[in-house]
């Protein structure tokens, strides 16, 4: 299941985000989206968690929590056709 995470601090790294989500389950992939011109984080990311139950637990337990001084919001990523 792919998760969408928003309101990330610009300084948040892939490793920090993976570690935060690994508390509730296996994280297969983390992709923080960066601005192509500046190389700086755009403040959101996509996380892949292959186990659906663990991904749902991540949404329930990590949504509206603090990471690097910011409240992050976690939801299921909406796949566009």
C-alpha cells in the first residue's frame, strides 16, 4: 500500500521518515518529493508499505503526530488512472 505524507519539515530525510514509519511495520520504499530547481523538499512524500494491515496501522497511529517539529498528516495515496 502506498501512503501519502504531508507537512514534512524541509530538513526531514528519507532515513528519518523510514525510521518513523518502521515503528509500526516494514517500509519498502520512501520517496521525499523535491523541487527540481532548488533541490529542496517540497514538504511531502510517498511511503510504500507492502503489508496492508501495517500500512493501515501507520495511518491510524502516525497521522497527526510530530516529526522534526512539524505535525505530519498520513493518508492512503490516491492512484490516478
